[in-house]
């Protein structure tokens, strides 16, 4: 995987470490990055994207805590060796990902003056509509 | 599975938020001082920038005094200057010239500020400062700087906003809409407003002590020089002026280092440190 595949948006209002977590977890969970594949080093990401090493380190730490990547001493970071990361996520890991996604959604909505309550109401309405559709 | 209601809307990591703001500000101020002392390239860049600003002000003041002479009415006293600039036919030209000069001055200052800020951010990110790269970065943001300068030209006090919040944001956010620029900067500022205000107090205290030290040594040098032969007095006075200039540049760099550090913290969600993740010095 190349660093150029990580495109960050500095004007979105979403913290950069969260954007890195979202981008990499999205790629891992969608299967774009296969288990055992090497991901760019902190040094490469820092130099290429001009972000702070602490930021990239924090993003990688979060991904490691979520069990999506693993650090091999002296070799770098790799996508965790799992058959299907999507199905083996624990409840805690799922909640962590949802927290990240929701926070990102709320932050982005805030940029357009949409409140957290509005986002919450919208999701509830969407869920209700989907449930009705499924029942039919 | 249930989702807990612990979403961090502002975006800063929980570890940063739960920590005392004062401790964070102290650490950032210490790190900013460290960068300002360690990085000679940044200090050179800041010195060149300040000298250019002084040169521009000199040009402006020189023009102000030379203009009557160029118009064939040399002025030697304050009264003559007032009389010349109060003439009706000169007022419109003068206003247009003053606004143009102010706009160019604002643009020039913002441009120089961006050269320093972009390199400070790189140093915070563990890279080495580069004199030429700073200028190239500023040149690549020229039109954004121009629109922002155009907006703030009529308001003198806006340079503070420019220095504190907008220019660091402009180093990585290229938009031609100055209102959008300001709005994004304000959104970022809201995330760290407490640390920002505490930091300003801290910066003022440090700048105060630096200048106390410089003025104290200048007073000693001046008193010694009054009792010395002219050559030694000249050397001592040169040292006084150099000390004052270095102090000014150092304070300018230090304040910008702190502001850029806060910008990184607000935009990336993690507190930066000059010792990067590999333990290398910045």
C-alpha cells in the first residue's frame, strides 16, 4: 500500500488521526488491504503527508487496539492476520468503530450547522424507514 | 451491542481533554521555546522576515516624507506637512495610495508569516526547516493570501487574527474565500480556546522576561559606554541593538511556534512534540 492512497482533508474539521483511522480501517474491513500486508511506516506517512508523527502513531495505536493491525518488532506494521476481520470484531471493537464513525458524522454535520440532535433524529428516522421496508 | 454515549464531538482525543489544560500549555510553551532555541534556520527565516517588514515600513515612511518634495513642495516642519496633506487635491490620491500601501503591507506581512509558519509546522512534524521551501510554500498560497489581505486591509486590528489563527490554517488549507478561511480557523480555535488563551498569557510572561533581560543588559551597556572612548561605546551600542533585534526575532519565532503547535493540536487531534515518534530531535 502506498502513502499516496491516504488522502487527508485538512479542511473537513475531522481530526487527522481520526481520518487515518477511518481510511485504514475502511480499507482493512472492505478487504482492500489483505491480512499480512504491510502498511506504510509512521516515518513515511509523516514525511509524505506533512502530519505529526504523534498523530500517525496515535492512529496506528488505535488500529492496533481494535485488532486491525499488528506491529512486528523491527519490521513495521502489518494488517492483522485474520480470516475475516469483519466477523471477528468483538462488541467492544464494533462500538469503538461506531464511536469513531458517529463522531466524524457529527463533526462534519456541525460544519453545515446541523446539530447532534438533528443527526440523531435523522438516523432514528432512517432506521425506522428501513425496518418498515424490511417488514413489508 | 449498545453504543455508549461517549462521543467526542469536538474531535480532540479523550486523553488530551481529560488532562489539565495548564499542564498541556506549559508543555507546549516549553517545546516552543526548545524549537526557537534549537532551530537556527527558523531563527534566520524569522530575522529575514522581520528585517523585510522593517524595510517596508521604512519605504512607506520615506515615501510619506518624500512625496511633497516630489510634488515640488518640500516640507521641513510638521506644520508644512499638515498643510500639504490637508490640501483638497491631495486627499483623494493620498487615500488611494494609503489603502494600496496598507494592502501591499498586509499582503507582504502575511506572506512572510506564512513562510515562517509553514516551516515551523514542518519542524513540529519532525522535519528539518528549509529556507527556500518556506518561500515556495508561501508563493503557492499567494492568491489565498491576497484575498485574505484584501478583506483585512481596512481593519488594522485584524492582523492579530491573521497571525493567531488564519495563517497557520492557510499553510495546509488553500481556499480563495477569505470568509471560509476565517470560519474554518474559528472552528479550529473553538476546540482549543482554553489552551489558546492560557498560552497567550504564558507567551506574554515569557516575552516580558526576555525583554526585561535585554533592556537590563542594554541599560548596563549604555551606562558603561557613556564613560568609554568612542570606539568602545560604538561597539557596546552595536551589541545593544543586536541584542534587541535577536530578542525581537526570538520572541516572534517563539510566539509563532506556540500558535502553530496549537494549530496542529486542533487540526490533528494530538498534541505535537519536537521529539518525534522515533526519539529524534526536531
